[in-house]
């Protein structure tokens, strides 16, 4: 007979799921200074698995992830061992000898995560079960326990899982099959994925039972349709428009730690890995309020060999949607509307959607994740275009290429109201900021190009592969990308490289531009931060404006670009083609009018709120550069 419990940690705190990222944690009940939003978690035991518990959301399916472990999904099975007294248990990974450990909750939040990588048992690895009262056991829990028993009593095999789908035994308990994932070999998972791909009715049956799962309801059907179209017609053009619904917030939190969100997510990834691309490189980017640079950025990258752009946008208020609409209608980009729930970040949701839902991206051999102020720079003496470089690097095994970057210094805008409209950024700014001015963390960051079928998510600086598969990551010269010596005070991460290589290719980061553009940029929301509309003046503090001032004088510069000039003719030709698209010139005029109006509004707000007086004397020079006068006392 099934039983239902709360799990209480060594710190006398129940196990919960942290709502923003789904991580398993323990929360001391009560009011706290900085509360963490959490969902309650219950444990189910079933007769056929007497040494296991199954963790699930108490009131509804919630994503769960055990930090420092490969355990994730809407159900997490755990083995348990009795320790000392019978009431004390230790919980282990279902197939590995790794114990869970409850970190002591912080005083201010009452919360701390539960980690899954311990090799032995001490105090924090001990738990106890507390039976749920009868009125706490819902019909959903009872139905889920019944179905878990039916599934595990027959054994976790390819056939039993497919029969469960065909029998439509998932309705009302969409997390059911997630319980099988830790027990399923990668070979058998790939068999299931292949059988799903061959059976349209089976896929439709799965999607009907899991309408809230984006991988079951969209990812698998879109992929199957796209593959059938490509098989029928050969090379096909990418879809010009997609929608990434606001409700699919899960796409922004899943995969960032190599985690798989659901059974359908695991299946669609196995399917995507088998797709053979027919095209060259593409770019994946989030572009919000980038209208004044967007056409230059696209024209430049088309001129060096980028074949397509997957561009996600949300809440644009600079009229750049008109550029994106025109370019998508002309078959130059895929534009994805990516509405965001208040307080949620856009970037990871976009990457999760592109790399696990959108099938068209799989037709491209390489995808570069890039921002709108970053440009791929190639040594023209070595490579005529990006494809030449990729043919060279593909002579050795590589799934991801980590490109080092250089910060391009600011330059003042020349006189003239329309100068910005006439002169591309890449022609105005050409000197580099010294590495020591940028500092160790900034100068050692990388941006990555990768094979899209091999990954499930991407951070801003590096891709993330599923824990089931390994990837080979190299630096731009083909040597291994290592990150054994991170910058001081920074955790080891593939975002940083132990070595800076900039001999053949790299990223030019036009971070500073001009004082006026820095002011304009500083009032905008960042893609990896929670979404916020309107002017945001929180960045106007000494640290941020001081960042700009730190590179403004000549002795803070080192070297000058020698690569861009050789590519200027094809770039400018491509830019003219884009400007001459139907209606584009009027769109650009509207965008630059919007830019100037916003710049004037920022200056007025800065003066009205007397923000310059909150700065050090050095940083007040910045306000002189952007023509924000000191507020006069009346």
C-alpha cells in the first residue's frame, strides 16, 4: 500500500522546491527578512520499490532539481538507508552512491538548498519521514501513487513506457514518466525517441496527455513536421516567425545546470541530436531596443558569412520591431516574439526555446550566441570569411568553440545631429581598452559558437549539454578550453578561459561606444536581468559610470583594430542592400527619432533627480560629457 510523507531535514525544516529555479531545498517555517518563494514537496512510497521514495510537488507538478547532481524532473526518485535509529534515514541517488545533504538554512531567508554529491553520511545527510494527515492526501497524490506502482511493478523498459503512453495513463499525472528517467539507459532513451519519431499517432497521444509540457506539446511535433518537410523538399527556408509564449517560463530555468525537465524534454533532445545540418553558421541573440545598431550588426555578419539570424525580442519601445518585421518578411531572419512575465529574465527563456523547441536552428552547422554590441572579428590574412575558419577548425573534433573577446574603447560622437545615422559603429570606434583596465574577470570571458543539436541550453557565455552526453570545447586555435584557474573570487566556469587566444578570430565587444550612447544604454534593462519597462536609472551610480570613465583617456587604450578595414567594402555593400529593403529607410528614421527623444528624456530625468550630485567628482565629468548640467538652487 502506498504511503505519503513530508521529509524533514537534520535542521528540522521540511523539503521544498524553490520556485524560481526548481532546486530542492529546506525551509524553516515562519516569517523571514528575505523570504524565498517555495512550493511544498511530498514523498510517496510504493510496494514495488520498498527502498525508494518519490518526491513530487504537494499541490501540483513542479520542476525539481537536486543541485550538484544529475537528478531533475517533476518526480525525483531516491533510495534510502536506515541509520542509527530507525527514524533516521539517508537518501541517495537512485543508481549512484551519492547522498543528499541539507545545507543549514540562512537566518535571513530561512532557506538553503539540498545538495546531492556527498560520499558519506554525517549529521546534515540525515532525514526523517513525517506521515501526512489523511486530509492532506489529495486524490492526485493517490492517483499518482497508483500509477507509479503499476509502472514500476512491470519494470522500467522501452515497451512498458511506450505502453503507458498508448494506454493514455498519464492524464492528470503528467509527471509520471519523469520518475523513470534516472533508471533509463541513454541507449534505451534513444530507442524510445526513435520509435516516437516513427509514430505520429504516438506523439499526438503523448502531447494530449501533457498539454503544459512545451516539449511534448510543441517541441516534438514541430521537429517531426520540420524533418518530414525537409525530407520531402530537400533544403527548406527557416520559418520567419515564431512565438515563445509568456507562459513557458520553464524554458528559462531548465537546462542551465545540465538538467532535463521532463521525459518529453529528454526525448526531444535525443531526436534533435540525430539531425544532420545542411547549412552553415547562424547567430542566436536577444535584441531589445537595439534598433540604432541592428542593421549594421546584421549586415556586417552577413558579409563575413553568417547565413541566418534567430532573433528574440520582448517589449521593444524604440520601434525596432519594425526592423525585425521587415527583415523576417524579406526572409533574412527568424523573429521570435518572447513576452516575459514581470520580474522574469528574457535571455535564458529565449535560448531554451531556440535550443529545445525551434527545429529550424538544427539545419545550421554552427550557432554563435551573441549580443547586439558584439561582432565576430576574423584575421583577413588567415580567413576570407567565417566558413573558411570553420572548415579549418573542423579538422579536429570540436562541438563548441570559445572565442575570447576584446573591449573596444569609447569615442565621442562627431559633430552633427545625423552622424550616428550615417557612420556605422564599427567605423567610428577602433581602439582597444587595455586588458588590465578591464580586469581579470572581464578580459578572460568568452563567447561561444557551438553545434546546436548537441546542447539543451546556453548561458550568456557558454553552451550547456545534457548530463547524458559529453561535448568537446576548444579555444579559437583548436587547443582545449580549460577553466581550472578562474579569476579571484569567481567560481570555476566555462565562461572564463585559462588562456587568452586572439590570433585568428575573436569577438569585438563595443561595450562603451560614446558617452551619449553609454547614457542611453544605461537606462535600459539587461537581457539576463528581470524584465523592467520604461527608464531605469538604477545604473547611474559611481561604480557604473566609473566603469565608463576608467577607459576614457588615451593611456587606458592599447592597440588598434587591423581587421575590420579589410572587410569594409562587402559590409557597406550589404548594409546598403538592407537599407534599400521596402520601407526600411522610413523605419530607420523613426528609430533614430525615438533614440533622440529617449536621450533627451534621460537627460531631463537625470537633471530633475539631481543624480550627478550622488557621484564622486571624477564621475561628474561623465555628466559633463553627456551635457547634464548641475541642478540650480532656486
